[in-house]
């Protein structure tokens, strides 16, 4: 039995496709909302997966780089229907987002300078600050359970915001610290407490199709694992190598392929952590976007179904649109967006199809759990950096880089504060964090407010 096919289908493939289409259509609200949708449909409604198995799969996916919600769908699809189930679940999960972001990217590129479109995104990106800040608060409550983890998050923020330490080094350092801390028995890095022996709904014999008694197939086959790795590495990296060799490493398409391939390997901690790194690189290193445009793209991703990391398709689209070469700009942008999507998600299938058969060996491993806790704590600091970066570039018309004592920090020119953007952001923060109003209503209201300000001649 191959690594990629656990056994015969547990549900009919046609029914599985219909369910995954439904999951995809409802997958708004970022990773937390998407995981909640899957839990409600797969665990509570369909009773295909027990609580234990769902959490086990989720724990594995959070250890991986990339979007954990899409990988969770791929993993459960693999368990239910083998390789084709994983491909269907993971592919359908991102399909609505691919189509929606591509359509919005076309509109943005073609009409972004039109006053009404600019006003719509003016309100949207002011409210996105509240979304990112809410992510900091929610993740912080779960991840920062001790003073040591709080200190680690603070250190990560200082490292990326003040010292300009690369995000991959922050992740690697946190993982090493957590691994060693757990090996040493430090309480700050102890497992969070949902081990295999925890009493939960979905124990064997509870009526779930995929419960704790389910065996996913024969023991891992190393030869099959090598075949899986070879196939997906070829699908992922051969196009990247071809672009670099044919166009040169400095060409925009080659840069998109190599940069987002690197992101696929180091994006631990979910989409918000990756966006902090991408936003700064796309604006400051490559010059693909203007500062406010990253917020516009994030607003698109927040209000469309699919993984939040789909914003990378918008980044790839705008990069190629602005450097189209001999192609029409919109065609070049379309190809750039699809290229960014491919090199972002192809590795996700590799991680699942290669690693899922070996995942049982991770259960109960305290050292790996400690590394995960440390990474998650560091990610809180990285996401806080994202919120600060977005706030500076949204609320102020001018930003300067202050240097001294070997440090380099972006700082706003206070006199350029935009009072209407500040008011919209404050209102969105109060709506979401104080009054518990949902993300979609808040973003819709902020966009409507942006249009009203435009019609009133204020923006």
C-alpha cells in the first residue's frame, strides 16, 4: 500500500466532493473560521471524523509550514478517499479563493485609480487593522500561557521590527529554544494538554466513521515515500528552475517563483505570520506593491472564501502586471498570480502526502510539542509586527526610516496622520474586540463608510 493511499474509500468519492465543495464555499473568516466550518460539518454533522482524530490531524498540520486549514482538509480527504480524496479536498478548498481573488485583482488593476474603487478600499484597509489586531489577541490568549512565552513573543517582535531579523531565523530560533526547553522539562514548553489519552467524544465505538480505532493503512513504506517526494518535488520545483534558467534570476516571474517557494518552506504559524514577511519584502525589497496595496489585497482575501494566504496571488498578479514584458499587462498579471498560487500550494500537498503516513510517531512527543509552543509564541510577536506595520502605513501619509546605534526602524511622520482612516480603524477595533461584531459585517460597514466619505468629498 502506497504512502499516498491509506485504503479503500470510506465514503463515496462523489459525496466527498459535494461536501468539500460546501466546506470551500463556507470557508470565510481566516484559519480559525475555516477550521470551525470543517469541525461543524465533518465532526458534528456528517460524523465522518471523531474529535480525537480531528485534533490529531490539526496538531500535525500546525507543525507544518503553510496554511494549516487547507492542509487539514487535504489530510482528512486523504484519510477518507486516498490520494484523489486529498487532491479533491485540498484543491477544492482553494478554488473559490483563486477565482475570487483573480477577479478582484483584474478589477483592482484596471479600475483601482477610479475614485469609487479607491474609496471602497480606503475603508476596507482601515478595518483590516482590526482583523489583524484581533488575530494577535486571540492567538495571544491561547499561546502565551506563561511569562516565558510572553517574553519570547516580545523578543520576536523586537527582532523583526527593530533588528530586522529574517522571519525564518526567528522561527528556527524559537523552535530550537522550545525543543531544548521541553527536553529540559521547563514548564513553559510543556504540551498544552490534549494528548492521545485524553477523554474526548469520538472514542472507539462512538459511531464516527473515522475514530481512534481506525488504522490508516499499512506501516509507512519508505520506497513509496521517496516516490511521493520525487513526484511532488518535480511538480513544484521544475517550473521554478525552468523560469530561473530561461529568464534569469532577476526576471519578475523567476523572482515570484523563487520567493514564494521559499515562503512555502518557512511560513510556520499561519497566514498572518507569513504576511508580515511578504508585506515588507513585496514593498521594500522587490517594489512589487505600494504600502497601502498590501492592505487592499488582505482585505480581498479576508472577504472571499478560501485561505487567507490567497493574498499572495494578488501580490504575484500585481508584480507581473507592473512588469509584463512583451505580454499584455492583464495576461501577465494573471500568469503571475497563478504562478504564485502554484508554488505556494504545491508544497502543501507534498507535506501531507509524504508526512501523513508517519504522523503517528509524532503523537505524545514532548520535545516536538515544546518546539511548536515556542514557534506559536514567537508568531504572536511577528503578527504584532504586522499590525504595527499596517497601522503605520494606513494611518499616516508619510513614513521615514530612522537609523542609529546599528538599528533601523520605520517611523511615521505624525503631522501626516489621516484622521478619517484613524476614525474608521478605531471604530472597527471597537466593533470587533469590544462588541463582538463579526468580521464580514465590520469590513462591509467600513467599505460603505469609505464610499460615504468619498461622496462627501472627504477622501
